[in-house]
C-alpha cells in the first residue's frame, strides 16, 4: 500500500469531499429524507459537520452559512426549488430509523 503523508491524506480527503458536495449539488432529485433513510446522513448533516470542523478551528460559522456552502445557495432557496413533500412512507421510515434519544 502506498504510504501517504498527512498533508497528502488531507488534500485527498478534501478533494473527495469537494467531489461529494458537487455531486449532491447536481443530484437535486435526491431528497434529504431518502439519504437519511438509506445512509443515515444528508446534506444538512454535512453542513453540521462542516460547521463543527470550523468551530474546532476557532472559526465562527452560522448554520445558514454552512448550509449555503454545502447546498451552493441559501437553504430556503434550495428547498423552494428542489425539496418535495415527504410521503407518509418516507416519514415512517425516518421515524423508524431515527436515533433514539435525540
């Protein structure tokens, strides 16, 4: 296996993250609730993790700012353009899979 430096790992991880974000921006047909039901995370989770990482580095970033970074536009604008109403089945699956105690 190739040995990578910490800087190389960081750069490759950052590139993979940017590609994931770009992919999700282009796949507006994929709803957050479906991502949560299938994978246990969604765009909002990514924005929260991004904000957590910023705060760990002493960078103040609001929820709205981190969401705009992930969505590529203000969250309310993305929702108006791309989010559909969740079906009863999607909502039931979400409640079934939701971590307990949160």
